C-alpha cells in the first residue's frame, strides 16, 4: 500500500515531557511537511523538507525540531511540551517539481495535561 | 503571506441538495488551488485540485470554480448524500510554490 503513515495515532503526556512523532511515506515523494491543526481545526504549516533538507521553517517555538533520515521519513520531536501544543499534527508529502498535490497522513493527536 | 477566508463555517443541507463552499484569497499570483475533505478523526483527503489556468473542473459530483478576477474559489457538491458529511478545507499554494495555506474549514452536515 502506498500512502503516508503516522505513528502514534494519539499521545497523552504531561507538561515538560518530551515526545516524538513519526511519519513515513511510501509514495516515492521527495518533499515532506508537518502541519499543526489546532482545536478550532485551523491548519498551519510548521516545517517543510526536500530531500532531507529543511526548506521551510515557519515561526515555530524552538522546542519543536524536525528530523529527517531520508526523503521517505520525517519525524517531529517536541522537547518540554506546553499545554498549547495540544493539537493534531499532520504529515504530508509531495513530489517536488511534479504536481503540487500534497497527500496527508491520518495525523497524531497530542494531548498535554 | 497568503490569506485565505472560507465560508460558511457550518452548512446543513438535505440529501440530494447542493452544497456550495466558497474561499477567497489575497495573492493574485497564486497558481494552484485544492479542496480537501476531513472526516471525524481522520487526516485530509484530497478531493480536487486545479491550476490557475483552469476556470472550471468537474469530477464525480464535485465542481470547482475559479474566479481569478475576484480571487474566489468555490466547491459545489451536487446531490449531496450523508456520506459527504465532513469538514471541507480549501487550500492554496503560497508564492514559494511549496506551502499550502488553508481556509478555516466548513463543517458540512447532510441530513437524510
């Protein structure tokens, strides 16, 4: 099956803890993204990677750090989570230089207590 | 950056009726437009996309209209059915040709 996969589906943690989310795509794409969807369903770009290189880093707190081992994987680490980090984190991918279409994973829901 | 407004935030229609969702954007150089569907607890499903040289596109009961003069994008679901109930988002490509900017979403409810 070719798609965008995310783990875990959800995660509950306490303020100050560190969390990591994983994203893998089997679509053969070379560009991957992290978007944040808040409690009001608003979607906003966080990071964009092309061939393991960071190309977009929107205004995101320093406690967020993306990590890419290869063009099919893009993980997200959050050091010392805050209550406002509670959201759904959506990973997406596309083929740079081809169609602009972005394909999304199912998301990881983070709840910070 | 690009600003995208979407309306209405909530839309309720009866089965078989049409549902129309509208987005406006600010950057006249925007080259790519798309619509996504998000069902409860799920990710975003790409419905349709158009480039800026397309005014109208129809696929499987969906019609996308692009009015570049008014910077307006619309999605028309003809003959909606309960399975269409979801949150719909428009998304436009930023001037860097990389990042999508999303509307605020429309929660569509189709009643039997």
